[in-house]
């Protein structure tokens, strides 16, 4: 009964949010489900093992100045209740670049000790963002605007938190990756960009079709005031806990194909290809993304969850 109430409440939140919210996102990944720490700090330690994860994304290939993003993460469970993690992100678009350095920690409590299922993790993140704009990489007229004569270098602190509830086959989480609001440009540079709080909701469920096949639908919602809501819907099939494939749809933006496999007990690899669904598709040949995950002493008890 408790689990049904939790799931019903989450669906109500998602439906309400989709109606009233508007959003934009930080660096986005189609294979975020394999690096959930980048979305929610409370995720760290939930797999009860130790891993390194690398994801590289080349967005809108063929379009000059399009976003190009890489992330390297480390995730470890210190004890059954404590997790730690760290991530480095390099995000480049046009003349601008932003590098993230974040440290995450989580503490987990058992919601249902009798069945040994249902865990709620509280996560906290602290870090910094290093923002740089090199106007020499842009194109301007013979007499450029004096406001853009000097390059920009700024550092912004990051403080975030999250909640992450998970069972053997079901999970949901809410998070705010950064509670602090900061200006990317000062008033003399026309205050072109303001960093606002982003809100994230994730949820997913693993259906066991038979002893060899599992089916996992998942949703990621991203919202920030003043921008359209971003919703990612994905559906993947897992074969013998080794191969997976599926589709992902980012509402009003793109559709992606996902493929991957467990090479062995330590190494996972994944690939996704995004096809833009907006008018921008006329100016690029799609988006490519690769994922590499190396797990030390993988905890086999967590394999069924597929996340």
C-alpha cells in the first residue's frame, strides 16, 4: 500500500508539473540513466559498488558552434547507508565553455525493513562552475560592439540537493542541482544570461517479461522558470541482463535510439543517436553520444533493477 501511494503521488506531481512549469536544462544526455548522479546527487552509492563513468556527446553534428559535452564521474558506496561521488563536466558551445567540478554525498534509510525493500536517499552536492567566453572565436562586424571586446572568465559556486527513492524494480527522485542564482554577465555587458534553479524529476520501472527479458520505461522532467518544460520519455528492452536497446523521445526536440551491452562483469558500453525533430534538423546530421562504464566488483544483487 505504501508503495502504491508513493507511485501515485509521483505521477500526480509529474502531471501537474507538465501543465504549470517551464524549463531549460543544464548539459543534457540521452543516456542519463547510466549516470544518474549528474541529475540527482542522492543517487550516489545506490548500486552498492564502485564505478567510473564517461559520457561524450557531440550535438547537432555539422552545425558550427554546436554543443560538445563530456562528463567523467566516480561513484562509490562507502557503507550500506553512505555514498560518495564526484564528476567533471566540460561543456563547449560556440565561443563559450563551462566546466563543472562537483562532489556528491548521500545517506540512505530503509523505508520498509521487514521486506528489506524501499530505500530513501538524501543527497547533497557542492562544487563550482568555471565559465569562459572567448569572443575571438565568434564572427563579428568590422566595428564590433565594445561590450564584447573583452573575454569573460567567471567562477560560480554550486550547492544542490536531491531525494532518491528506490526499490528492486522501481525508482523516483527529485532534485535541484544548484540552489544558487548567479549572473553570467554583469550589467556593463548587458546581463545576457542568468543562472536559475533547475528542477529535476526522474522515475522508472523495470517489468520482468520472463527470465531473459526485462522492459524498462522511464521519464526525466526538467524545469526552470521562464523556459519551456523539457520531458524525456524512454523505453528500453534488456536481454539476459547483458544487451539493451530502446528509444527515447525528448518532447518537442528530438528522438533517439539507444544501444548497449555489458562486455563483461566490469565494463558496460552504450551508444545513442539523436535525430532533431525541430526545424533545426535542416542544418545538422544528428547527435552522437557514447557511454563507457567500468564497475569494480559489480554487486550482482542489483542487476535486476537495470539502473
